[in-house]
């Protein structure tokens, strides 16, 4: 018999680390190409992203070494700190003047986006809450407590307002509950409530948000305003063809027609310069990352660890679908970054810390197969 069966594995998951490193390195080179035409400031973008990536990788390794069960004891404190963080951004935060959003807290040249960091806190605290109910999850009072738990974060984020990030939180919320075998009657009821509330929610959207939805499938109806981003993005990706125009050779990118090219529309840069092959590689790496997190979740030694991994996988999945969807014109423009690829220190550090949590769960999971079975 295999004597290692049932023991814990203290080694880091090599496959997850390799996928992560590929994404990070690919992302830095894509950003370098995207900002090539910027005079004087191009090197700063690459240096900042590189520094954030190295810092994030170090934090990933540290978080991976810490027993994730320690966060369970700190969940109440984490929840309170995350709530205060989101309240603080509403008071002292800064953002875009054209949308009136407040999503950043700045300390001189350094900016922090609290909602990115709070995603980690939400995954930990919500996983702890769900796992704590065990077989009594589907009791109405417990479902109400979980909705209340998530609503505090979601409402504070909506007040910024940040509709895209709110959607990410909803996906994490739904994904963890689905993994916990929530009753289908709650799923059906939620679907009916959401469908009924859409006309009401429409009245609460800002005008720029309504315009983004209006031009979703017909950006040509407002080519110089709400539809401009999507039109330029689709032109960039379409002009890349199968193999692309070459690194640093994308006309939409290098001539400045493509907006937010190193942040929200980095996928469009990759599509123009590396073509369908580059787009496919990015999608493959990110979905491989999601699947690896789910695999580790299935082998977790407890539900708390499993739900953490599911929450992280849902976070990456939501970001990937939203970002790629808006780049190809299938989702409204929400400003959601492509994980590990888009420029942004808060985003890349948060993503790498999240992967560190998954590594922590993996290192303490029971070994299913560690060596060939012998002695049979």
C-alpha cells in the first residue's frame, strides 16, 4: 500500500506556480508593448508593474506558507477592517471626474484600490461563514445571514460607484454557495427577483452606465462617445488576424487609437500584435489557472479551504469573462482588469495573494496520489 496516502503535502503546487509565472511575465511584456509609444513614461509603467509583480510573488509565497485555518480565527477582525476600508474610500477616496466614482485612496504617487484588497477579505470571511453552517446551510435564517454578510460589501462598492467590481463579488458569492450545495429553490427565487428588479435598477444607474449598456451590441450608434472604446478594441483585435502584426507593431495600439490599452484593454493589444494565437494563449492560461484552483478545492481537507479555492477561482473567472467580453463587444465596458495581465499594482498584488491562499490550502491537503502503489 502507499504509505503516503492521506498525509499532507507540504510542497507548493508546481503546476499552479508555473501557470501564474507565465501569466505575470506575459503581462509585463504585453504592458511594455502597449506603452511603447508613450514618451518618457513608458519605462515607469513597466517598472511599477514589475515591482508590484515581484512584491506580489513574495507575498504569494509567504501566504502559501501560513496555515489558512489561522484566518478563520481572524475572520471577524478581517470583516470589520474590510468594511472600514470601503467606508474610508467613500470619505477620502479619489477617482474619475467624468463618472464621479471614488475607488482609490492615494498616498502621494502611490494609489491603493480598496475593493481589490477587500475581495480577499470577502473570500475568507464568506468561506468561513458558509462552512460554519455545515448541513444547516439551507435554513432560511442562515441564508439571510449570508446575504446580509455579502450585502454590506456590495452596497459600499455600489456607493463608489463600481458596478463591475460589484458583479465580481456577486459571482464569488454565488460560486461559493453553489459549491456548498445551496438548495435550487433559493437559486430559482434569486433569478426571479433579479429579473423583476432589472427595470428598477435601471433607474439607479448613472447616465454613462446606461450609455455603455445601450451601445453594447451597436457601438456604431455612438462612435465618438460611449461606443468608442468597444469599436477601437474590436478593430484592434480583428486587424490582428491569426498571428498578429508583431510585438510593438499594432497600429491601433501604437498610434493611440485604442484607449486604456495597458489597463482595461490589454487583451486588445495582445489580439492586435499576437493575433488569435496570442488571445487563445491568454485565455488558455487563465482558464487553466481557474481549473487548477477548482482541482485543489476538490482535494481540500475541509470545507473552509475548499470554499476559499472556489472563491478565488470565481474571482479569476469573473474578471476574465468581464474583461475579455468587453474587449470583444459582448459585455459592457466596466473597467474590470484582466487578472495578472492588466497594468495595476493593487490588482496584481491582490491576485497573487489570492493564489497564495490557494497554495496554502493545497500544501495542507491530503495527498491522493504521491507515489506508485506497491505491495499489492
